[in-house]
């Protein structure tokens, strides 16, 4: 959760969780979609999804890893659909694995309003 705190600036709760925004999920009404942050960047509403410690994906078979990344891409589309505005930008920030960020960028390259970024989190970051 430190990755999420570092990117969003939202302090962790005492139990370590970081508060998230929730929006209704039309496809699955009983499971709202969670967004790590909402902000306005360069005048544009932006929602952020942070992915930190996902090195374990490298232990999966190549096909399972590809499947997981495809699930994230479907989630990106669902999040954009849920916010209900073509003006909203969805930013995915990876903090520990630039190769995983690149793989996800390839998986989402056809989605409008989605960017993928890699921000290397300082190893000594302990929270705000």
C-alpha cells in the first residue's frame, strides 16, 4: 500500500489500507469499481490506478501472466465506462517493474484516454 500512498499522496489508515474512491459498476452492481485517486491534471479529470509489488507475476506461466494483464486491460475499460465521461483520463502508474508497465501499455494501446506510466518508488519511502 506504500506504492499507492506514494503516488496519490493519500495517507494510509492505521491498519495500512489507503482510502479509495468507489463508483457504481453497471456490469456487476454488487461490486463497485475502486479507483486509487481522482484529481485534475492539466485541467483534465484524471483517475489513477497504482500497481506496485506485482513481481510475483513473473513466476506465472507466460500465458497466465498475459491473461492477468488482459484482465487489467478489461478493468481499465470498465473503469472508464463507469465514470461515464469521455473527458476522463485513466492513468495507470507502476512503481516497481518498468517491464510490466511496458507490457500493460501494449495491452491498453487501443484504449482512448488511458496512459501507463512508470514511477520508480524510492526504496526508503516509509509513508507521508
